[in-house]
C-alpha cells in the first residue's frame, strides 16, 4: 500500500491523469513531467509529475524533506531540475529563466529571509512592485492596498527587521499579490499565523483563484486543505504518493476510528468482559472492532470501522442491542489518517 | 520589424525606470544607518588631516607640476582620495551589496521577479553612482576650505567626462568580483588584496615616479593612474575636455572589456548556482 501511487482518477474522482493532459491543455497552468533533482547523494525529487489547473488551489502535501520546497523552487526558476520538463501556460518554448516566465509566476517562499530588514514593509512592497514593472505612483498605492489586505495596516513604518515571523509571512503573501499573475506558488504561507490570520490569507488566495489564478499551496497544515484546496498531490521522499481530489485523498484512509462513550462502560475489567464490551464486540461483528482505550478507565472505547462501513451502520448495530451510545468523537481526521497512511513513518 | 524595435525599446525603458527604485531603497537603507553615514565622512576628513601633516614633510618639487604651476601634496593626494571613493563603490559596495542580498535572502526574490539580471547588477550600485560624484565634490570643497587647497573648479566637467569611462570600468571589475562572491561566498579577502595591489601600483598617494623602475611601466598602464592623471590635470591644472580625451579614449576599451566580463561572469555565476540549487545558500 505504501509504495503505490494513488491516483484519484482511478477511483473515479475526476482528477486529471496523464491522458487528460492534452485534452484539457488550455486549462492547465503548469504541466510538470518526470522532474527529478538530486543534491549530492540525496534524491530530493524522483520523477515528479503534476498538473496545476487554472482557477484551482492545488495542495502540495508531504512531511519535512519530502521535496515540496525543491519542487516550488524549480517551478519558480530558482533551481534547475536534473531531468524532466516544466511547461507553463501551454508554451514549451518558454524558458524557466526568461522574463516572460518570471512575469507569469509569483512565489511566496517558506523562510523569513526575503525582505530588506532596514526598511519598512510598505517600502519593501513598493520596491518589489517596481521590480514587477509598476510605475512609482501605482506601486505605492498597490503596496498600501496589499499591505492592508493581509492585515498589516497597524505595522505602518515599522522596519521589517522588527516584524514577527507571522508578520513576515503576511508581507510575503502581500508581495505575491502586488501584481496579479496567473500562477502563485505558496510555500507554508500560514505556518506561523494565528487561525484568524491564516483564514484571512486563505480568503485572499481564494479570491485570486476565483479570478482565474492557479495556486500551488505547499503546506503541512492538513486541516486547512478541506474546503480550500481542489486537488492534492502528496510527496514522500521525493516521490508522488497520491494525486487526486481532497475527497479522494480523504478516502485513502484505514477503517475510521471513533472514540465512543457507552453507558456502563466504565466498570471493572471483569464486568466489561461479561458485559458491555463483549456485547458491543458482538454487535459490531463484521462492521468493525471495539477495544478499550489505553487511557484511564473513563468509559471510553475505541471503535475502528471496516472499509465501506459508515458510522451510522455501526451505531445502529450497537443501539439495536440496546447499548446506549452517550457520545461519539472522530478520533483523528481522515486527512491526517490519509497523510500518515501514505507517508513513511519517521525514522 | 518596427514593432519588435518598439517592444524592445519599451522593455529597455521599463528596466531603466527600475533603477530609481534601487536608488530609493538604498537611500532609505543609508538613512537607517545614520551613524555609519556620519562616520564615513569623519573617516574621510580624518584621512585628509593625516595627509595634511604628512604633506608638510613632502617637498613640492617631488610632485609633478600641473598646468605649469607647482601643487602641494595635500592637493595632489586629495584628488587621489576622491578617486578612491569610486573604487570603493565599484569594488567594495557592489560586492557587499551582492553578499547582503544573499544574506537577506532578497537575491532570490529579486531574481524571481521579471527584472533583468543586468538591471539588478546596475541597481546594486545605482545609488552610489549618484552619491559618489556628489560626495567627491563636497569632499574637495571641504579640503579647499579647511586646508587652503586650490582646485580648478571648471575641471569638474572634464573629471565627470573621465568618470564616464572609469566608473563602468570599475563597476565591471566589481561585478566580476561579485560573481566570485556569489560562487565562493567568501572572497572579499582576495578582492581586498587585489584592490590594495591595484591602488599601490597607481598614483593615489604618491607620484608613480617614486616607484621602483621595473614597476613604473606597469603603474603607468594601470587604469587608476590613467584616470588620476586626467583628473589631476583638470583639477590641479587647466586641462579641458579636449586635453583629457587621450585618457578617456585609453579607458574606454578597458571599460568595455570589464563591463562585458562582469555581465558574462555574473550570468555564469547565476547559471551555476541555479544548476547546483544553491542560489539561496549563504
């Protein structure tokens, strides 16, 4: 299971597979094929292929060292791949270091180091707006708009050297939005942000997507991809382990696990064996398993469902045998389950 | 054809416009280091004070006459010190600017924007290219007022004419060195040594005639000496544009070679860093 490439299309979820590449080429902002990159002995990327569609957010998931940042840096033209091709806007003749290529792509890097620390955030934005070709007046007004849009208006004339990590992240996103570009590459943009700040940034990105931009969103915050991303590519040790929709990704999880609180479950082990636990196990026969948790005996049991079994079936089976379910909590999100299932355990 | 030409012209003018953004950025940065700004001026004045007293031991006869009149050592050395500011910018500032961009991580952000690498290279020194002639003039005025040195102020025009060739020459060398820094990260020591050797075998602090005989032809061919000869003739003598034309023409081919070498070396260094994937490494 771990060594397989999971492709959403194979599960009938509608993701563009290799055969779709030519058919939907007008919709494709970036077509990455078989990109590999090695740093000394470490293979950072191995034959990575990915399709980024216009008007979509494509989440790039993966544990630390999976190759997400290397892939983004290759797409931004900052690193050359050893093998493979990157076609942007359907034009194979566009060189990755050309001015046209760089006009097409904006990148928000993962680290803090990308601003002039001795000058204010606004002045940094004005400078980069000029680099993107705006005239002085336009640059100033656009810088102020973007500065406010990411919630930094209170920072005023503060030098960037005095910014927190989160503020620098916001500034980095503001820079990417200065001059609309068809493609945004965003690396860990919400990493240091509070929940409100992260939601604000995602909202801004979603607005650009509504206007037709294609966004490649590298993240380790699994919770944020639901309801935000349209597609997912999961990298592990430089290889694509999954490609598909968020829904398909969530489906790649082992039997779901729930923490259930049953009436009379908090009794002694002997009582359990004879009573509620044994009866529950019997009721769930074929649907899943139910076991005591490792925690103190507080009346909670861990229920793991078999594949294709839905929660209501299991709860129905329990209630049919007059077991009273007082509470039922998802023990871990499907996204996290899928992530763990598709990536290698940390060594 | 005309459309392509128009598009190229519009692209070039848009790149030239970006230089003012670099100037503004560097001005703001400089204003944020107020103490460094003041200490720069103090150290330069301090240098002149030292040479003023050293000059008291130097017989004016050992210094060549300019425009038929004998000049004092302080007048001679002040022009040399003024020129070192151009060397500082062309070699030192360009190199340190590239290093700083690497350390701040802004080099990648800059190169990821649709800005030509030549614009970025020019931008790194744009502010100083404007600031140095102003600094040079104010410096000479101060030396004149404080130490009674006499300069031919109408010679500033011919000096600017010489700098039109000498400035790009030094900038080109600076960009070659910056390419070295981009590649090897450290390299300022070697560059500092080369700069020192370059300055010694010129005529900044003493006439080339006092150098060992075998070193003199080398020193005479040194572009710094060539530029200094022209500048001194203009500021200490009566040389006009026509008189400094030979020095200008001598410097132009070297400047062209240095600028081309700088652009090629920097592009090659960027290509190498992209290939190695170490552009963001510092």
